[in-house]
């Protein structure tokens, strides 16, 4: 599964794997793909340094990258406390009442929330980059559009490629104008923040819009046949995130959540603003239903919603309250039916890819390999 881009980066397969787990990122690179560590949860620079040290020691010299979340435009002088003060009391009461309805315990005294939206704030992302640029990362990806111009320049000065996610051809053109090297065309089916255009439509639109820049297809991809389809649409690789959540290297810290993922079908996700304030595909739960119910107060815009629900999400996860327990995940969850290693995922991807290429060769009247 090689393309010009994978050859440029020195990887065997044009499979880019986004994950919040260092062990998964390293395993993806060792398996011949390109592991990309999500940095949004690292609010302390030393924690990111610790995990990048670990990846360096376990990646066997293979290339890897980092994914950050930072806006292209900076808002000066706004602190987390300033944002917290904007949250209406009625919304806080709704959170309290919903948690009480399902009997969600309080966190133990002194136990801090394990998930905060501060990783989305530019000053936090810049501290992450100050750490990451001391490591031999080969790719810097940004999930909130193009990163600021000085960040793009800094990456290019260190021979690091820059990627940005796009949900439309219009967004992709803006990335090209901003000097981005790789555009990730993220379709409606994908987990996390997504637009409203499906991958089958979006991928060729973005390929045409930014040519000759390489494009990675994302959303609804979890088999080798789907990888082959993405390359047939003009992509130079695929960007996979959801499929790694049920690998044995993943560290969800929640057997209940793993069970829910393995049992879910492709129709068991929903695009909801419940987690961050922007539409994000995730498991449908009674928590998302509560926020999407017209009788409720409705969600707040980003980043208010994320700050509002941060402690609640931590409590739900900590105590594995199953009716409310969820995670960002794409529609490909319907194929995630058993736990398996990252290497096993790659074995299935390469086998399915070869079968798809052989099938197309036969249809086209060509001999097989």
C-alpha cells in the first residue's frame, strides 16, 4: 500500500494512524504505517515529553508525527477562568441534574478531572510544540484547520511536513493557500469533529481542489478494500483513528467502554455538540440524547461546552456509568467487533487491499499479481 507520499516519509504502507495512546502510535509505525500521537490531552509539557521519550524508545527508528489542536487566529488575554465565567448557571444545573438522575458519584476529594478543554487553547498547544520540536517528528497535523503561519514556518524550517483536516473543498483550498503540505479530507462518517459531506464525495473534490498536494482520506475506513477505494479516488493515503480504539495496545481504562464499542453497529453513533460545542461524531448515549433533547437547555458554543462538561465526563468515565458512557468514534465502529493487536489490523488491511486490487484487475481484464 505504497504511494508517493508514503515513499517520501519512508513508510511501507500509506496508512496514517491517529491515536491518543503512545503505545498504539508506536505500534502503528512499527507495523509499517505512520503513527500520529494526539496531543490535545497533554496540558503539562513534562507529560508530553515523557510519552515522546517512550515512543522514541519503542518505535524502532520508524517515523511518527504529532497532532495538535490550535486555531489559526489568536485571541489575546482570554484565560480559562474568563471562559468559565461565561457559562450560564442554568446549564450547570442541567449537568448536575442529569448526573444525579443516573446516580453518578462525585470524584474523590482531591481527584482532579482527567479531561479538560484547555488542550484546545492556543497557549497550551504552543507549549506542546515547544516540546515536540525537540524530537524528530516528521509530521505535524492540526485538527482545527491551518495552524498559525509562524507554526507552519517553524515546522518547515525543521523539515517537518504540516497537515490539516478539511471537511470541504473550500476549507482545503484555504489550507493550500496557508502553505499546508498535506490535506486530510475528513468525511461525515468519521469520529470526532466532522462536516456534512461523505467521504465518497469529499475525497475526489478535495483531491481536485488542491492538486498536486497529497490528500489523505478519512472517515468510514477500516478495511483494506476501503483503503483501495480511497486510493482509487485520488488519495495518497488514509487517515485512520477509530479503528485503533479496540486494539490491545489501546489504554481506554474502561472495560465497559470497550464492550460498548465492540457491540455497537454502524448506526449507533451520532453527530452531537454534547462534548465540545461543535458537531462531533460519537457513540450515541443517554448523555448525548439529553443534550440533543429540544426540552433541554441546548449546548453551548466551543469552548464553553467543553469546560462545562469536563468534570461530568470524567465522573462518567471514572465510574463507568454505562448509559452515559461514550467516546468519539466513527461509523466504522460497526466493523470493530473484537479486540486485536495493531499488527493484526495491518494484516487485515493489507490482505483486503490485495484482494480489492486483484478484483479490479480481473474486472479490467488484466491478470493478477
